């Protein structure tokens, strides 16, 4: 799940696309992928708040990221957490 202040206030289901180019977000339902900011960097990892747990899996972890386009939050399940962190470090 992704929540990006530049794209609205709702959590959006989808997948983080990791490849040779910039990181991108592919929504689950038919829309085109969105390229994430090039200067995206991890600022922290935390558990979802009670309010966030209504929209995302309460067992997930929230990866907090900063960018010039605003805060980006990526909710990820613990088994994929290391993959996401490594992708953010190499981006």
C-alpha cells in the first residue's frame, strides 16, 4: 500500500516496481504506474497507527520516506521489508 501526499490522502493498493530505472508504483486496479520521486530516501520504519490499521494490514510495517514532493509512506509486510529498504538505498 502507498500513501503519497502529492497523490492524495488515501492509501492505494499496488506493487513497488524495482528495476534498473527509478522506483515506480503500479496500482492494483488498472491505472498506469507512477514514477516515485528520484530523491526518495527512507526516514524511518514503524508499525501502523490504530487509524492506519483500518486501511492497511495491522501486521505490516510502514516505511516512511522523504522527498522533494513530500512524504511518501509505503506499507509492506515484514517478509518484504528488507527488499523495500534495499531498493530505497540503491535508488
